[in-house]
C-alpha cells in the first residue's frame, strides 16, 4: 500500500465520520423541532378550548339592552 492510498483511506474515513456526526446532529435537531411542534399543538388546542368555552358561555347569557346599564338621572 502506498502512502497516497493510505492518505486517501484516512481522508475517506474522516469524511465518513464527519457525515455521521452531521447526521446525528440533524436527527437531534429534528427530534427537538418535533417536540416543539407537539408542544405548540397542545397549547393551541388548549387555547381553542378556552375560546370555545368563553364563546359558548357568552351565548347562554341573557342579552340586556345597553340602556338598562346606563347610569343616569
């Protein structure tokens, strides 16, 4: 085996290792983003439930004319 072949094998090995590290980093980032998306979906669902509850609560209240609320002489 020549020195040039040994150098090429070493370079190839280093490139493969670097690619594997980059894949691992990308996978961790993907998992973090998926977790963030899941958390945001839960928060959105809760907010929608609160809004729906508020809307339905207001729909059941009796409507009063505004002039009965006025303070006047």
